[in-house]
């Protein structure tokens, strides 16, 4: 499907208007484009203004300067009902909806489409059940919201936004309160929706791993620097992520794509079977070693299979380990 | 739908009981004859049934529904299941409005009484809204409401202190709260205000449901938050003021009935909840009115002695069981 710009911002200033005509500027100048069929992840530390940006893009709060265009039309020219048909949101706000069923909540997504009394027509029912299907929660249609897990609630809110039939979906930290599997499930779901229904999906998150793994595009927002955007891998390779996360006691590891502590790194060579060496590398990193290409100057590890690991020490002696645990023991006892 | 019909039947039964039973005992057969106009016995009996019991039952029905709906609207608007017109001090505001009108301006007409009650309720509502922005915590917010009520009551006490004895007496009698104050002549005024408020509440069903998700979600669903909030508050103020102006401040019905309605219905969906709350409010008020009649004597208990006996246990029940009640979670 053709990827089109659905939302763009030019020289956008975000922040709050205070009393007496003063302004608290959070970011003075943002230039952004959101594409259809893509999942865009907005990353930033607490206080970087992620929520403020999302709120401004959804017109929940006014911008301080600049322009936002949605589907090529300035956001301020939208009536409220037009906007509710164009941008749908999933928020972190606590709801009061424990006493209605999953179906009833998703049917609230039809509000912009229904009449004065909110009566559902046959077409609305079709769209609601399609939305329930798309997030895989149809079997819980008649369950009360209060009886759902956090992950299921999030799916229901996403189904609501699908029933709203907006081309743009904005989600504020959709994975924040979820366990690991639900996080991945939600991200896979959002990817699927972007690809299959050509939605533009913008979400803020603190899950760096997931953003790198699942995001088509990352927006890196910080207080003092201009917004960086790009495909995750490009941002890793050109050191943008490394400088973005630079902070005392934390480094972004370009090889693994993970944040870790900057201990003194002793190089250890790793080679062999891909799977075993990948996880051997993971264990070595945790222990403060630096997995490297094998060399005669330092200890190297040759992974034959998960149960057969050969350790060549720098002095020429060779040891054998049958698990990663044993390998680590050999290293701490014999290295140097 | 079954539950609505069931409630409707209970409502009719309670209404009939209110006509048949009172401090003066009149045989059921005579009551039926009086209602169908074929009674040829004591004229005083006919007068009691038609001039006193009938308007009183209609008043109880409408006042109960009005207070219950204003409680429901406040609970949804403030996302606080323990909000209600009396706990947030809105009834006391209406009360204060009436006190000022009665004691200082010697006003007796129904419309001015309603208007002054409405003005009092509106002032408290505006102050409450101001605080709802400042105080996010549900319990703290309720305490502010209770404080508003105390403030209004103390102003009333100060007014009473300076007023003449007969005016104070008139006001105190009104303040006991009862459904008998609306005579057949006053009934059309009372009924038209109450019914207007109830119809307005039915028109608010769609935005009320969106508000279950919170104001930001509701705005994203196309609800015009500002005007909706004004309409909800107008409706609440009108209903509380009307009930208070004619029947005096009545406690607990506004707070407890929405819970009865949600628990019997098993849903917070306003499409069913608003009509069921109207029915349940009528039922509870009619029941309370029946219970004010002391058996075997011709005296009547004040209404506010009965409403807490029904309302307070319900509120304690929902608070204790809130972990297992869907709409609390």
C-alpha cells in the first residue's frame, strides 16, 4: 500500500499558556511527518514532553506556534466531530467504565457516527464486531470491563478506536502497565493494524527494545535537542540513539541495541553456532565482558552447540564447558 | 427490559399503597370507589384521598425520581460513585436559597421559591466545579462537598437567629422535608419543572455514556465537553432545586438510588440506567412516604427520619463490597 503523509507539523511550538500571557515552552520548534501504514514510536525521557506533544497533535491542548496539518488540512479548521472521525486516541487516563461490557465500550467508538440518541444501526454492529475480531477479544464481548486484565483492557480501547474508523491512531504509552507478553502482543497487534488497515499509528513508549523491534519509525524527543526521526536501525548506526541516551552510568550498546552500565570492558572472543554464541554474548555482556571477534591476544569462546562450549585461554590452554553457567565459572576462575 | 417492567409494577403497587394507606384509616373498598368517583360516603374521606394522598403520592414519585437522577448525573460527571446532591452540599445550597427568600423577602410564590432554590443550588454547583479541578482525589472532593453543606447550614442558622419567630417557624416546618407540602393546586407547577428536568436527563444519555471514559476520551468521541457539562449541571440544579423547594431538603435518595439502579440493572450503561434510576427513585420515595405513617396512630414521622434508614445501609453495603462491584473498578 502506498504510504502517504497523514499528519504533519511545521515549526510547531508545544507547551502551556500560563496566566498573564506567559508561556511555558516545552519545545519551540518541531517538524514532523506521520505516514499511513506505519507504526511510529515516540521515545523520550520523563519530562521530555511526549504527552504534551501527543495532546497537541490531537488538539486536546492548543499549540503555542506553528502549524499542524491533518490529511492536508490545518487542524484548527476541523470541527470537533470531523476531528473525532479522523484522529482516534488511546490514553492512560483512568476510566469509570467497569460497569459496562466490552461490547458496550467498543460501541462507544461509534459515537461520532451515530445520531442524537446513539442508536446503533446494522452497519454499526458489523463494524463493532469486526473491531472486536481484529484485536481478538470477541469471546469476551459480554464481559464487564472490570473483569478484564490490563492487557485485555488495552485491547478493548484499541478496538474502540478501530470502531471509530479513524485513519490516524494516537496511543499514549499503550504498553505502560502491561506484562512482557501483553506488551509484545499489543505491539504486534498495532503493526498488523498499520499494515492491514493502512492506519497511521503514533505511540509514545518507554520500551526501547520493543520500539527498535517493532517500530517502522522512531521519533526521539528531548528537551534541549531538535527531534530526531528515522528507521530504528539507521538511528542506531549513526549514533543518534547512543547520544540520545547518554547519561551518567548508562550507555546504549550499538551492537545489542540495549541500555547497559558502562563497566570496564574486558574483550572476550565469541564464535561458532549462532544461537549459542548470541546468548553466550548476552551472558558475557551482563558479567561486564565485551564480546568481540576472536583473537590470540585474549580469551576466546568457541560455541559448538549449547552443551559444548570450548574456552581458549590467552595462555593457550583449552577448557570445556557444557552450559553457559559453567562457561562463566571457568572465565571468572581462570581469566587474566 | 424485564427489570424495567418489574420496577414499573412495583412502582404502581407502591403508588396504590400510598393512596390506600395513611394516618387515617379508610377502607380499601372506599378508596377504590373514591378514585372511580362512585363513592357516596363521608366527604372528608374523599377529600383526604383526592386532595391529600393523591398529590402527595405524585409528589413523592416525581421528587424521588428528580433527586435520584440528579445523584446519577453528579456521580457520572464527577466520576465519583459516592457523589450526590446532599453530600456535595447542593441540597443545602438550595435550602439556603429558600431560607433567604422566605426570611428576608417573605416570598411565598412557588416560582420564586424554585428560582431562589435554583440560585442557591447553582452557587454551590459552581463552587464545587471550581474545586473539582483543584482536588482530584475522590474522597477529598466529597469532604469539600460536605464542608460546603456545613457552610450553607451555618449561614441558614445565622439567618434564623436574626429572623422573626413566625418566619423561622414557617421555615423550620418546610425544612423537615415531606411530600405533603404540594397541594393539588401547586402540583402542576411542581410537576412541570420536575418533568422538564427528567426529560432533559433522557436527552443526555449519549454524552453521559461517553463520559464514563473520562472527559478527554469523550472529547475525542466528538462530545462538546463544555456545553455538555453545563447541560448536566443545569439539569442537576433544576431537579435538586425543584425537589428541595417543594419538599424541603431530602437526604440520601440522590446518593443511594443510583446504586440501587446499577445493582439491579447490572450495568452502568445510561441507556438503561437513566430510566431505571427514574423508576427506582420513584419507588424508594413512595416507600419512604409509606413508612412515615406510624401504624396505629394518626401522627406522621418526618421524611428525613426514614430516608437514611433505607439509604445509609445501601451506601455502607456498596463501600464494603466495592472490590466486587463492577462499576467501582
